[in-house]
């Protein structure tokens, strides 16, 4: 499996980091976790197969996680001739069908009937979905917005866990236990922390419980970039830590 962190920033607009979005390529599955502003162009910038994305999975409905889905859908429809024919599956928590309906209300016919089949699957916390070719997606509830979920994606005995946006919850650390890659938000320093996001110390505490083979941090607000994130996390967790950039790739050898 290969993970590419396309958007490692937030809605705090940055020249280096666009909003949240991460591509996992696993066998025949090309799944985009979140699609915030800037992610569609990042796919092209890094030469990734944006035309052949098979699944999009939203963690929650904040703009910095969903807004570029409209860009991508418009690109699939009109960015090439002929437009997309490959079916698409959109996955998200309860409310995803309604969200896409509102996009359809805003953008009209080309969005509602794009010329390819869109399957929308609302995933409940605790549920798993078989995405085909040995890929299984799981979800768990996390404390951020009412609908927010985190995801796991497994194939060939390997597991990637993506926190989405979350506050601190030890249950998430338990759920993520043994992940090969834990892609975890790391939004704010302790001095300006809020219950809906994680600090580096909290990322370290979650990683100490989850013991991932590799902790990859993302979703950095500018204030957290001014402190020594790595040292604060390492005080709790001794394993490998990466601070992802837009375009970082992580290879996960399947067993
Ligand atoms: Zn966010
Ligand atoms: Zn959010």
C-alpha cells in the first residue's frame, strides 16, 4: 500500500500546506481520505491518478475536508474528453447523502447526473466495508463534530489508521492499536488547545497507547509549527515519527 499526504494543512491558509486530503493506493483501490481545498490540484502536481480514484471517504463535513470534492467532480466531468465513466464510491458518516444532495442543489445537473455511477455509503462507527481486492475499511467515532469518524484501511495484513480531525480520546488510541501507519492530526500547541483538536503531547499519549509502527502527523495550524512537535511527541512515544508535508509518501509493505 502507498499513502500520499496531499494536504497537511488546515483552513488557516498556508503557502505550503493545503487543506486535508490523503490518497491511499492499495491494490485496485485508490481511495482519497478527505478532499479539502487544494487537494485536487495536489493530485495533479504529484502525478497521481486523479482520474482513476475509486473511492472518496470523508471523515466529517468541515469545509477544509470536503470543499474540493466539487472541484474534483467538475474535473472528472469536464477536465478531459471523454469525461469519467469509472464508477465512484463516496463513503462518509451519517449525513453524507444529504451533503452530496446539497452539492447537487448548488451545482445542478452535471453534479447530480455526472455520467458515471456514484454509490454513496454511510458508514456507522464500528462498521466495516469490503472495498474489494482485499481492502477493508473500518470506522470509529471521534470527538470533533457530531458526525466525525476516524478510519482504518487494511490490506494484506497491514493497517493504516487516519484520525481525521479529533480531540483527545483514549478509546481512539485503543482502536488504533498496532497500526502500521497512524496518520494523526496534530493541530495546536497546548497553550491554545481546544477539546476538538489534538496537541503534540496528546498525539504522543495516543501513540503510546496505539504503538503504531510509524506515527505520521498532519493537520498543522501555524501556531504548532513554531514549537518542537517532534520532541513533545517523543517524550511519550519512542517509535518513528514523521511530520508529513504535502506530497510525502509512505510505503507499507504488505505481508
Ligand atoms: Zn480540519
Ligand atoms: Zn474539522
